[in-house]
């Protein structure tokens, strides 16, 4: 069967950008503001000759203001449960935040295989965040740039090893 892959992480780390790159088309809305709701969350994707069923996460309803974090957490939790493997994304330029640690705990508690992705790693601006992300305890981070398409071969290898 085609592996189901959940893209997990707090808002704005580049999950939808990665989803769209793997899907090969701009199905999910990429935005640097929260509150975008009407984006597509599941699609067939491909990385080299690896086919996958992708699930994007952490969109939420603007009506849910005040409950935003709970909604994100619930949505992420159900995506993790249905997934064969999780791609856990952080923003290497921002470094590891408290919310990253919350989402990392969710993934860890699920017991699902996880690939840690340090996104926005083009150039040198992500070097500190990459180093910091070892502390999440999710294994060795893979530096990628979802927007520039860097690190995709390493990502493919890590997914195949994790499955
Ligand atoms: P999501 O909220 O996690 O789904 O994040 P989005 O995919 O919507 O991206 C949030 C912001 O980060 C957007 O402005 C993207 O253009 C930007 N972004 C995503 N990937 C990269 C990347 O690899 N490098 C840089 N510099 N910016 C990125
Ligand atoms: Mg998104």
C-alpha cells in the first residue's frame, strides 16, 4: 500500500510549502498568517520513485480563536494516528520554540516513526536552529528548504528508512 505521511508542526514552519512540493502542485494555501481554512489537506505525492499519500495539518477555523492551539493539537493528533510515518517540521531560522516542543511530545507519544525536518535551511541562517533541534530527541535533523527544493534526496532516504 502507499504509505500515509503526516506533515506535523506548529504554524508557519513551512508544512504546506513542503506538502505542495511533494504533491507537485499548489494544493495547500501557503501563508505567513494564521487563520487560513479552506486549503486542501490530503493529496497523492511523490519523491523520486517513492509514492505517498500526504496529509497536511494545522489549519484551523478563524471562529476558533482562543481555542486555536487545542484545535491544532486535535487535528495534528488525528493525522498522526492515521499516518504510517510523520514528518515533523521546525523552522531552522527561528530555532526550537515551546510550541515545537509541545508538537514534538505529541509525535513522540504516538510511537509512530518520525523524520525531523529543519526547514528554511537554505543558506546559513538555519545553522543554529539545526543544532538546537537535536535537543527535541527526535533523532538527527534533516536540513531542507521546502521553498527551494533542497534536501529532498535526503528526505526520501529518511522516509524509506523510517517506514
Ligand atoms: P505552515 O503554516 O507550516 O503550513 O507554513 P507555510 O507553508 O504556509 O509557510 C509559512 C511561510 O514560510 C511562508 O511565507 C513560506 O513562503 C515560508 N517558507 C516555507 N518554506 C520555506 C523555506 O524553505 N525557506 C524559507 N526561507 N521560507 C519558507
Ligand atoms: Mg499550512
